[in-house]
């Protein structure tokens, strides 16, 4: 079924696009929420009339998000305390929800989908955290994960330790343990 989108919908299309969706999705989700309408000449004409008003509102929203992004960049570093081993591995992990909670306690009201952390952080250090407030407004904050009870000054975070790996660090630990076993075997001989 083809529908005409009234709003930008992530992973579906932009306002004014004609997209093909399943009839149940249109009937049960898009139409009741007035996110889309059936494709007709009258609906197209109505959408064109709303377009100018929508563009003005969108420009105001983008400007608000840019001001918020500027304030977030001034904030710069999010500090989260976590329980960790002596080697710096966390007993749990730091997720986007915890980052969002910390930002909200600092006075920033963000949507949960704004924090675009690809995978949870599982060790101590400083990491980049991508934030997307709007498709046109993106920024990057520092996440500083410190051991519980450690006194830190938020503005004095060290530079990033490392980029978030594509493979979990556990695979690296297995390779290291193999290297340690070889000297022990040589000592036995």
C-alpha cells in the first residue's frame, strides 16, 4: 500500500514522500497517529499548503537544537563512576541510559535515541559518545568512566584512550593468556 508521509519518520522517509508500506502498518500505526495519509490528489494539495508552515517550524527546531548542542559542547565531559577490577574492567557496563541519566541530572533534557553509543563501555577510561539531536545537528561528547570513589575534576578529563572496538575485548584477553602460557611451558622443560 502506498501512503503519503506527513512527517519525517526515521528509517521510512521524509515529509512529502510517497512510500510503500504494509496495509496493517498503515492502518494500525501511521493513520491513527496521523503520520501519513492515503495518496490522493487532495491530500497532496493539502500537504503542499502545510509545507511552508512546516519548514518554518523545522527551522526553529533546528535552531533550538543548535543552541542545545552548543551548551552540551561547553559541558564537554560526562563523568560516570563504576565498580571496576584492578585492571580497569568494569563489573557491569556503561550504557546510553546511564549517560542520558547523567546528562539529565546536569539539566539537559534529551530523548533516549539521541545518545548513539554503538556498544556499552566495559572498561575505565575516556571514550567518545556521539549525540544526534536532529539529523542536521550532531556532536560528540567525552565519556569519562572512573572507578567508584575516585575524586575527579570533570573539566580535566584526559584525551580519548581508544576507539570502541568492533570485537569485544574478551577476544584480546584470550590471545594474551596464550602468550603467558608459553614461557611457563619453556620453564618446565
